[in-house]
C-alpha cells in the first residue's frame, strides 16, 4: 500500500499524464486509490484497461 504522500504524488502524475495523453491520443487516465490501479478510458469513457501500480512491475512504473 502507498502512504498518503505517495498517493498524492501518483494522483498528480496521473492527472498530468491524462492531460497530455487525452490531447495526443483521445484517451483518458484515472487513478483509483481504492484498488491502486490506473484506469485507461476510451474517448467515449469506456474502460479499456486497468493497470495495477501497487507493486514495482515495469508496466506499473511506466
């Protein structure tokens, strides 16, 4: 589990990435702190993928 400071950092990073990716690719990112996952959403808002960021996996770090 992440501590409160780490969760705030993750949320801030995801929000910044979301802005850039939404403009470039038309998809959105959302952080779910209950499950420690980043949710990838399509242009229509449909969930495309969930990426667990609670561990040190390469995909989670990216």
